[in-house]
């Protein structure tokens, strides 16, 4: 006798599992705890199988029969309803995962794998770039993104005249999308080739001095510098080593072996994020010329510091600032159009590259000293 809604409402379990037949293979499985589950047994390819349709009353008697009829229709067309149900479930789960994998989610996952390779200042810049992209495309599934979506997030920045930022956004989007493709989240990189459709960056070089006679004048001015002694020693040492300002200013005596004329600039200086080691996050070996060794020895006698080589005027636990070095250059009469602190690196590179054939050494040595090598 087929089941009725009244029978189902009044049905109670006596603690023993039971099967209550309805019609055409449909039955209600009554569990020991009182659960009421719709099921249908069938055979496919010579194997006995069971199909579940859900629980009563969430699935009504009418709905259960409708599902049974659909399953029987599939069987009549030689389709396994259980296999189709499993495939549909997997497809729905895949679609849900796809929706959940938004650009913002993948960007965060990518950043978590890369942030240790960035200096502290660059971490903030990268987070800012990601936030700009997220404003436009953060909530979109990354698998649904097309190049025009990402370009649409970059064009307003470019239109506002921030060409460098626009290119950085394209670079960051490309890094995130390459990561997504490698992880199997997407098939193609929608950020590929974006830089090619952006306006080229108008390169602005750091002001520097490269004429030998003018360089000589600069160095003599530094030798005669009348400002703070620590800043003076930093300015005297900087031309010999061509390091970045933060790498020099944040130096520790523990990094420098004056007896062997060798300085190992660490990949990171964790205790002070303001002078956090190498920009490349790769330790850098710097051979010290005799002049630099002498200047470092004089500096140590002057400051008596145990940790920082270039302690600030007001705190021995903080190094001198980049602005202190820049003010020193300005104090000597060199304008921003003539010389910058980063200009010492450009000076080093330009002059040595012009002289490398004459002096007979490999240009790779210059790049190694500048820490441009990977």
C-alpha cells in the first residue's frame, strides 16, 4: 500500500530500523533514531545500487516521487542516476569553489607566500597596490576575469597621470594571475601583456655627477664637510661602496669584519624595519677598500657604539636618516638637480662602465657590487 502524508506524519520509530515501501521502488528508510530518509534501490550495469532523495519532511512525499520518476527516466535512457547525481554535486561544489576564489582571496594567498621576500617598505607598497586592484576586481572570481576587467582597474590610475603606479598595478596583477594559473585556479593569465597597452613610463633618473673633474670637486667637499661627524663619515664611505642609503645607514658593527676587510650586509635586519637589510632580500658581500676600512675604524673610535655604525644624534638605538645625508649634500651647496644620495650609485655605475674596457675588468663585477645580480 503506497504511503500517505498522514502515515508519514504519525510515523514513529520503535528503535529498530525499518523500510516502508511506497511505489515503483521508492521507500522510506526509518532509522533507529527516528530519521525518515527517502531511498530507491535499482540495478545498473548488473550492479545493485541505492539512490538517496533526502529526508522527510524537508523532501515531501510528492517531491520524493518526482525524484523517483526522474531517476527511472534516466535509467530508461541507460543513464546511471546515482552517477549523474554525484557528477552534479561535484559540479556544484566546483562552481562554489570557483565563486569563492575571488581575485582578492587569491591575491592574499599569493602575498602570504611572497611577503617574506620584501623589505618592510615594499610590503606596504605591495599591499597598497593590491588594495587598489581589489577596489575594482577584488570581489570577482579570478577564473572569470578577462584582460579588460584588469585594464579597467588600471586605466583610471593611468588617466590621473600616475604612469608608474599603473605599470606597478599591471605587474602586481600579473604576479597574482601567474600564481593562480600555477595553482590551477585559472587556465590562462588575463593580466598577460597589459603593460604593452599602457603608456610608457617617462623615466626620471636620479640626479648625479659623472664628470671626473666634478666628481673630484664633490669628494673634496665631502672631505671638508663641517656638519655632524657621523653624517660626514657616512658621506665619505658611501662613494667607495655604492650601497643603497638604507643598507649603509642601518649597518651594524657585527656585520663588518674590518680585519678581513669584508662586510656582509644581511638579507634583513629584523630588529628595525626602517633599515631592514638588502632591498633584494639576498645577503650581499662587500669587499672593503683600505680607505673604507680606515674610515670605519675612525668612526668606531668616534662613536664608541657597540651596535649601530651610524647612530643618530638623539638616539643611539636609531640610525641616521636618509634626510640627514641629503641635507649634508645640500649643505655643501649641491642642489637637487645636481646630486642625490642615490646618485652615488649612478655615479659609480656610469664611470666604471665607461672605464671597464680601459681598465680591463668584467662589467658583471659592477653589477655585483651594486647588488643587481640575482
